[in-house]
C-alpha cells in the first residue's frame, strides 16, 4: 500500500509557482482574496455612487448654479426630472394640516384614508401635563405643513381606546393600505423630550412614507432641535418615570 507523500510547504499564502501547483491539485486551499483589493473596490464603488448621486436633493436654484460645472444636456434632463417630482408632490399635497379625529369617523378618516396615502395618528394624553405629548402636538403641526401628501391626525388616547393609559402617550400609529404598519409608544424610541423633526422624518423613511432622497427632508445641519420644544432641556415625563413596560394595558 502506497504511503502518503509529505509535500513541503513553507508558506501556503505565498505567491509562488510551487504553491500555484499545490492549489491546482487541491493540496492547499485557494488563497483568499486580498483585503486591500476588496477595500479598493469598495472605495471605487462608493466614489461612483457619490458621483452618480451628486445632484440628489438639490433644488432648482441649486441646479441653476451648477450650469458651468455639469454637462448642459445632463443638467437639463435632471432639472426636468426634479420638476416632475416636485409637480407630483404638489398634486399629492392635499392635507397640509392636522385633522382632529372622532371615534365614529375613525374607520373612514384613518383606515380607509390610508388606502390612498400614509396616515399618522397621534394619541395624546388626556391631561396637558404630559411634556412629550405637547411636544409631539407641535411637531405634528410642522410635519403636516411640510408633508402635505401625508395625513396627520390627532385624538386623545382614552377617547380612541377606552381606558388607554396616559403613561403610554404620546402614541404614534402609522397606517398604510388599511393596516397599522408601525406603532411607537411614547417618544423613548425616538429621542424622548428632545425629539425633533428629523427624528420623525427618519421614522417615516423607515416605514416607506418618505423617500430617503426627498428634497424636503431636513438637512444634516438642522436635524435636531427643529421645534421650539426640542431645544429645551430634557424634562422627565410620567412615561419616562414608569417601568420599562410599554405594552398597551
């Protein structure tokens, strides 16, 4: 019976003709790809994407300022695309205010309406002492004016659901196509009493109500503290002093 031959291997990772022969015959494994080349490929792809998306989110005035830097034909094509997008948003912006809800009309004003647009419901506290609920009411008004293609509604929690506890307010319910797609119970999931417009925008991007490239999005320099409440010092709320249980009672 033939005995196995011990093949001398100095360094299986070395780029040598001998190692290439051993790899070809399966004696040593294939050499893994160089991490340097992988990093270079990733950087090249990132640069390409950055170049391809360099005009994303720019307004028409900003596009005009780039006439000397960009190809005229490409810039005109992109300008027409942006104008079409803005026209679509303008036609869809039919709400532009916060709608107070009544329980008998909830199905029509929320569930049915969500088949045509995203509908967001803020369940408020029954008392005016809940800081987070007051904050969200202010943010709701700003968001409704900014995103008229999304319907923003408001209703006291205990009027919507009998016995709904104030400790679970504010509650955000996001409806789309007749179903609840997301619920946020208190603002702890966002930024607490420091929640701003950008936090709500990120939530809407997450659920698909906004596109990440939407030109209306708050820019990075003003993402936090967008409202008069958000810049104030954090104040403990009834919700934040409760235990971690945030399920509906």
